[in-house]
């Protein structure tokens, strides 16, 4: 388990600055398979069929409720896209990367 995956997401109350480019680059190295797209942390995952993709989405949903951190989830036949950012500050926080690391552990 990665160091990030061992941490817990912290709800953002707003009023905090988003991570800067250097911080994002450092954390991005710790979450293989993820990329930055339009300021959001994203991952596209393929599965052999719809059922396995749906099973993963359900596991992500349970993780989101447990962590109090909710990604945008896109489900299609054999594909899932996760998109993370902290809505209250319209930017990225460490919690986004923690959730990404925990998501990687579910694969």
C-alpha cells in the first residue's frame, strides 16, 4: 500500500489555496495511471466487460462514501473514467491524490 493510500481524505471547507504546479507534479508521481486534464486529476481504466467495470464503480462509490470525497465517475461498456478535484476551491488538494491512491489499490 502506498503512503498516500494509507492517509484519509480531509473534507475541504474552502478558503485554502489549491496545490501549486510543483506540489501537483510531486504527488502525481505517486499515483501511477493518473494524469492532469484541464486542472482535474483523471484516470481512464479498461475492463474486459461491463460487469467488471460496474463492479469497480460500485467499489469506488463505497470508497467515496467512506472518505467523504466524491469523484465524477463515467461508466461505459468496459471503461471507467474517474475525475477528481476539490469543488469548493475549484482546484486540487492532497485529498484528491489520496483518493486516487486508494482507487489504485482497488484495481
